[in-house]
C-alpha cells in the first residue's frame, strides 16, 4: 500500500514540476519577445533546471549571445546541439561562440557541420568562415607591434565606447548608472514594445543596465559628467560626432513614436535615428533636429560621422536597397544647407554589417564589419581613399592585436593624435571598453601601415552569417571623403598623421545639361581655396556623362561640362593655365548602367559628374 501511495505521490510531483516548468517557459517567452533578455535568462534557467528542454537551452544560447556573453553562449549552444531535433542554426551559433572564445579549431569543425546540415549554404560563405579561423590563428602567432591599453580613466564596469575629441576632452557613450539619466548597451540597436508593455523608463531590459547616454571628460582631469544636451528622450542616446569648430554635433537616439504609429495590441519595433544640434553663443546646445533620412518605423539610421567642415555625413543603416545587414552611406550638404540623397558605399558593403566609419588625415577610411574575413564578431578594416574620396586599393583587416576574437569597432584619432578603438575583448574593465592604440616604436603610426597578412587580400567574398540581424545596427559601434583634423607633433606612444589637402566632393549635372548647379558651389569653392593656398598647384577636372544617348554626343557633352567648370573657376580668379580639364563621355561609368541596361534615375545620376584632383 505504501508503494502505491509513493508511486502516486511521484506522479503528482512530476506533474507539478512539468506544469511549473511550462508556466516559467511561458513567462520567459514573453520577456524574450519584447527583448527583455536579462530577465528572460533567469526564467529560462529556472525552467531548464525543472525540465531540460531544447527550447530553453537554445533560448538561453540566444539570450547570452545577444548580450555578448560568449562563454555562456558556447555552453548553452553545446547543450542544444547535443539534443534531439536540434535546429541546424544552433550549430552555426555554436561555431560563432567558439570563434568568439578563440577556439578556432573547434569552430572550424562546427562550421563544417553546419554547412553539411544547413540548407543552401553557399560554398564561398563556408570558405569565408573557415578562412576567418585560419587567418585569426596566423595573426595571433605573428601579432603587429602595437600597444593596446585600456583607458581606465574613461571606462567603468558597464559598457563604454566611441570616444571622440571635444574641447580638449573626450565625449563617449556609456550605460553606466547615473541618477540623472538612464541608458542601453551597444548591442541594443532597437527597442521593442507592446502597447500593453512599454519599455521600462528606468532600466534597459535587453541588458538589465541603464540606457546609453553621452558623457564628457574634460581634458583637465576632472571627473566624468553627463554631456549637457537635452535630448527629449528617456531612452538610448549615443555615439556622437562633432565638426572641427565643435559648434555642430550629430548623434543617435531612440524615441518612442506617437500612438498613431502603433498597431493596437501588437509589438512595434522602434529603430534608432540620427539627430543634430548646434551650440549658440552662450554655449547651450539647441533642441535636437531630426536627420532628413530618418524613418523610425521602417529602418535604423545611426553611427553618424560628420566631416570637420560639416559638408558630408557618413552613417550606417539597414534601409531597403542595401547589400544586407547594415550598410555604410554618405550624404553631402547642398548649397542651401540641406542633406542630399544617401549614397550607398557599395564597394565596402557586404551582406553582413558595416559600422562606424571614420577617416584619418592621410585619407584612410576605417570601418567595422562582420561580413569579411576576420577574427570574430566585428573587426576593424581600412582602405585608402583617393583625392576625390573614392576607395582605392584593397580593403584590409587590421589584424591582431588591433582586432580580437570579440567585437572591435568605433576607431578614431583625436585632435591630440591619439588613436582609440572600442572593444569587448577579454581583460576589460566592463563590457565594452575604450582602448588607446600606439606603435611600440617611438614616432611610428599605429594606423598608417596596414596588416600585410596574405589572408587580408581575400576580400572577394563579402559574406556574413545568418545572424547578421543580431548585430546591432545603430547606437553602438561607426567611409568619409573629407577630413581636416589638426596635425599634432610626433610623440612617443601616440598616433600621428600627415596633413594633405581635403577631399573635394564630386559635383553633378542634370540630364543632358552642362550648367553648374547650385549644389556644386561648395565643392568649387574648395577648389578655389586650395589653389590659392597651394601656389603652383594644378587642378585636374574630369567630367563624365551617363550612358544614355549617342556615344559621340556624350563625349561632346562631357567636354562642355568640363569647360563649364573651368569657366566657373576662371571667373573666381583662378588662372586658366592651372586648370587641366578633360571630358570622358560615358567611358568611366561608376556602376553597371551601360548601354542597354535598365537603371533608375538615381543610378544614372551617379555617372553625370565632374571629379577633381589637386596636382602639386
């Protein structure tokens, strides 16, 4: 009789445990669906301890992955991949976690397993994953002679990143605690909320930390303080960029749109946006002004980089029409002060995520990407720009220890000539930290010479893993044609650059016309000033057309456009002998839009241009 009662008690107990596990899973799923991963983790772990299910294991892997806890992500994906009916994607995420934990040999095995189990995995995609592991092993065996130091004066136990110069000090982004603002982590690119469950105004559910905000550390050694900008949002604010005079700034933020933009009873994804502000004579920053190309309900726009003259804005976005993930774009300011259309930097973008663009004095463009051969997560890459702002040569990975198996992004050089990057690499103070970069030998630059590892040249396979959407597009990590940063004196352990003339943005023409448009004047004025500042210099003027119309007619039209530019410059006092102009017709198209190819007006417009190059 006791045995019967005992068996009955066990049945009741197991029934209660299963019921409780199901209840906890249901609550965990609710938090997961609204991006409250920090709370979901504790619930999924509780549910798994009650009943070991595949759903709980893979969700724990996802939560830890999305919060960059690679050790725990590896553990839970290892468990998930060993369970019956495990999805092929779990193999991929397991491989990624192993790669982030520097276990490259094991990662290669799991990538191979995923390629075997997954459907329609392109061969070049698999080759890129394998090449990334092989490259990382090679780079770590022969590291570059760099000194990478954690900047403990800026970092906290939370996430700190994207340091930029401002008035002799540094402005950076952080989700550290402050009783005056609340903030999120770099990987919190978006907020999601249900009309019955709006985001907590005091805590970012993604990480369990405060919301991101801008902080300022003066150069005189004072303590870190909130940057004095009234943003009008209680949520994310981060990654700022300033013009040379420090009077105009661009930054990202998250705001909750009005109720009219919410579908009743349904979750809404809120994307990040770019805003700008100007400083008045009293030093007060104006109310934020929305960037023309924001679209909060459709896509994210972030990582702004404003050139020092304020004439070009570079940013990342997952707007429609890109290569995939987040792409790099540039806009040029018109003669009336408005921002022109966003131009996709197609030669740099991949199906992965391109982030955090920045340009040095030597016209070298740095950006972060997870879509190329790299060590793991986001890696920092570089490519040279010509005098017109176009890329030339090979896109190169900066190698190790510049990059790490984790995320490396937001590279920049301050007014004092110090190079900074952001990373969540092992050994940091908190999650993301700010690091200084310098060559070990005095007087050498840490950024002028690229890595020469053979794998750097394998950039013909611009691919990214299927979790590209999980890498945040917006507020955390940041090509640019114009840069005029002051040149510092060489100093030990500092990064120096050499001054050269600024990039001159191209000018464009209306269809079948050679008239100088109003929006061309800023570029032409740059040419006039440069020729005045550099005695004996000559400007090369190359004019082009799109492919529509007779080839001979287009050649003649391009020559007319070159003549119009030359006449404008002569009218501004430039000697005619200092202008070397030529029309190329349609012989040097920038894109695929040749004869017989159907293209949009925007694509044809890119070919109706005049390019400039200053020759000494």
